[in-house]
C-alpha cells in the first residue's frame, strides 16, 4: 500500500526481468530511481531469507526421513504405504525350515567372524578405478580384478561349483543360479567390484590403513567396506550359506557384479 501511495507504477516489473526474457538483449541502463532501489532491496531481502530457509528445509526433510527409517527398523513397525504410483510390496519373510536354521546360524559369533573375514579379505584386494583409463584389453591397469576374482573363487567355493558364471567384458561377473520353476521371473541382485581411489595424500588421515580390511571395535576398515564390497560379499556369502544348507531356489537367481561403477560405467553396459 505504501508503495502505491509513493509511486505511480507497481514495483515489480524491473529492468532485470527484461533481460531474463531476452538474454541476448544488451544490459539496460538503469537510472537510480527510488523505484528500482526499493525493488532491488526487496529482491535482496528475499534472496537472503531464501538462503536461510533453504538449508533449514533440507535439514528438516533429512531428519524426518532418518526418523522414519530408524523407527521402522528399531520397532519393526508396518511400512506406511501411500496408495498411488509407487506401490510398495509386502515384505517377504522366509518361511522354510532351512531359512529357520540359517537365521539361527547367522546370529552366531562364528558366522560374524566369517563374514568379517570375507569382507576384510575383499577390501585387501585393491580394485581402485580411475577416470581416464583405457578400455579393458588395451589398458593393463584393470588387472587387479583378476586377483579379486581369484579371491572370490577361493572364498566361495560352493558358489563357484554350483552356479554358472559368465565373465562379461573380461571382468564383469554374471552368475546364474538356476531355479526349479522356469515360469517364475528371475531375481536379480547387483553390486560392483570397484572402489574409489584413495588419495595418497590422505592416507595419514585414516585411523586404519584404507586397504587393511581390519576389524576394529565391530567395524571393518577400508575402501569398499561400505561402498560396495559389503553388498557384493553379503550376496555371495548368503548364496554360499544357502548352498551349504542344501537349499535350492524355485526362482532363478542372477548375480550381476560390474567393475567400473565408480567411473564411467560404460564398460559393463553388456551386463
Ligand atoms: C593393485 O594391487 C596392488 C597390490 O595390492 C596395489 O598396490 C595396487 O595399488 C592395485 N592397483 C589398483 C589400480 O587398485
């Protein structure tokens, strides 16, 4: 209201908006009228408050998400399922005897030690990948994936004896565990073998060396222990354990492990 009293024209259509509409137009010379000053001031204030509010909204959303996540895990509450496009399926709960036995085995200290050793060993085989490497076959720096495969074969012998394995573009791993019922759609489990390089200058900042794979106070240290050798070893150890228990799948299970997820991802397109 005050503005209307002082000025004939409304504040908003500023000269700057003309430039927004036509980016090729030369900058418009602006006389320092009170109108423009006040408009600019208003815009600046708006911008300042947006700067403050935007991070607050982000923090709020993050906290809400985490809260929901943990509440669900800690208390095993039913998942809130909004109706609509992203329908969530009911969780599948294992019901067979063998799953019961395995669930019991998974809680043992022996199994925890075995899992920690399997993951620690995987971390110790460094599979760093760098941007700018040449293609597999022409650049020998991909060679460590052979060492990694040897490690997997030694650590999961039953898996390698029972599943068929196709190597895609030399280092991509595609396992197939044939199910008894061909009419069921297969289950696909994915992970990647490569890790982000560790900057040598940052080595000293690590509490434990980045390729030690050491278990300290319940944590396995090293590159890949979270992203994503944990997933890869978790999947293979699950398969190995199920095979040890004599379990066979009804539905075909496919495991797909790429090797350049942390760079371009182009070399495992075929996977
Ligand atoms: C390959 O493995 C060796 C021995 O662990 C390691 O020194 C080297 O950094 C690794 N190379 C890559 C590219 O990960």
